[in-house]
């Protein structure tokens, strides 16, 4: 479980200290880039920060002719919701498109009925039950011509200088240290100025701590284990949890017996 984040400057400081580097010309900008690369390769979702377009000062995406430009820092989408005429809602959950012709067709009606809608450039009628989207080349494309999108997504957190923030966890710091060490050693090993054992030690250490960092990040704490228990121990599955944005899926199921006195 990840609780706190620190700037990647702490990792770079560790590089200078452990490798006994002097404060002159070094590949500091490359080290910053490698920190971001290493985080992506570790790939544990708790190391990311969750952002919601439409909250905490972030504007919602406005749909223009069935599409909207995704934010530049987006890493993974958690869920998408839309409101058709007002930024105040009501909001409706969307799903990812699965149909062979699922793009650029506007829904009319509600999700509770079988909807038919007219293709924008074809004289055909296509049927749909709901609203959906897909992702193409940095754009989110919907079957709604206009409206507003609220998107919950994960992004790599950055500090005030725009540098990546890393989990304040020893396994993460060690993993990124060895990743940068491996990157610095590779050109010298390739040119034959560094022994095989030196480069392979950095590479194997990176792989070891990368897995350890992933495991530490994904390990739930006590409250999260309680939520996981509530998700699994249910007689009646919440098959429509997406419609309520998964807000109640972690609640304990209560079943009332009318015959009980």
C-alpha cells in the first residue's frame, strides 16, 4: 500500500551519493526521464494519482462533434460519465464500445428502453441500449454529438517543478536507483569498458526490486481487506455496479429474513 510520495529528486540524490558522483556535468535530465520510465515499468496502480475531470478545479471535457481531446497526463481511464445539457448533471455511466459499428452515432431516449438513432452521415438506423465510447489517437469518441464528460483517470504525479513523484517506499527507491544505474552502465558495458558482472548485477537488482516494489504497492491494508471481503462475500452480485459508479460495491451485503422474529 502506498501512502506518501516524494520527488524523484530523492532518487537522483541517492544516485549521486551511492555512486560517489561529484556535482558537475551529469545526465540529470536523463535520470528524471528514467524515473518516469521505471515507474511505468513497475506498473502498480496505487503509485499513480487519481484525477477527476470536473472536480478539484479540473474542467470537464466538452464533446464537440462526437469527440473530445484527452488530457496529456492521462495514463489509465478508471471510468467515464456524461451529462448531456448541464455540467451539474445528472450524470450517466458510459461503457467502452464493443460493436463493429460503435462510433459517431447519437443515442436518443434513455438507457431503460431499446434506443434507435440515426447515423450522422448514412441513411441507416442503428440500435443501442446505452451510451458508449472508445479511444482513438488521444481522443475519446462517443455516440453523443455534444455534452460534457466527467472522467476519472490515473496519472503519474509530479512535483512543483513538473518532475515525477515516486512512492516514499524503500523498494521503489531501490528499484529506481538500480534502473538508473543500469541505464548509466549500459553504454560502458556495450563499449567493453565495464565488466559483464557489473552490468548484470545492476540489471538483476532492478528486476528484483521492481517486483518487490509492485508487491508492496499492491498489498492492501486492513480497511482495504475489509472492502475486498465485502466485494467477494455476496449472495446477490451487483451486476449493474457500473451504473452507480461502483460507489456501493464495497458495502457489506445485508439480507433480511422476513420469517425471522
